[in-house]
């Protein structure tokens, strides 16, 4: 019988180690997200979404001047082409509706945020009076300028 005591002690010790490991759980260390100094990643994302909402509101209201205020001075595409395309879209459409769902927002930690979204654009074509519905995906890049986010590029255009 004296041979059985060491295995029981060993089993009890092993059981105690396993249980304490389960109670405290594994240790997870996370790397803090990159963010613009003074702003959390969540705040950056919310600011970009506010900018996007304001751009869409200006677009739906056919206010091209207010819309162009959300375009960066360093816009990566041809900003004159963007402006003329937006004005052309607005001049031939009535009752514009634009809804979106964010698929992903990623920050580079240096003031740029990349937004992937799925959208549905609805409008009435002025020439034909037909209601047009278009669903697609867009990719937008925003940059922080003077504490505001502005559209820097559209790899997959929304506007």
C-alpha cells in the first residue's frame, strides 16, 4: 500500500496544476492597435464613417460644392475627372439614394484608413423616368488632413 501514495500525490498535483490553469485561462497578449497620435482606432473609424456619411448626404442633395470639400488636395486620381463624373451623375439623376454596408476598415497607423464597402445606389433617370438600382462594391482610401478625413483615392470607385 505504500507504493500507491506517491502516484496519488503526483495525480493530485497534476490535477491541481490543470485546474488552476483552467481557472485562470491562457494568457493572451495583444499588440495595441496603431492610431493617429491622440486618437484611438475606434475614433478614427468613426470619423471616417462621419465623413463618408457627409459625402453621401452632399451627393444625395446634389451639392457638388459641399461634396468636393471632402476630397483631399492630394487626391490620387484625376480630381477634375471625379468632379465632372459626379456632376454628370447628379445632373441626369433625380431622387438619389445611396446605402452602404462597411465590409472592412483598416488603418495604416499613419493617418490613412482603407474602407471596403458594399453599396446600393438608387435613382430615377431624368431622361427615361426609369428607376435604376445598382449594387456593387467599392474601396476608398481616406487621409487625415487638419484633423478631418478626406477622400484620397478610390481603387474601386463609389462616386
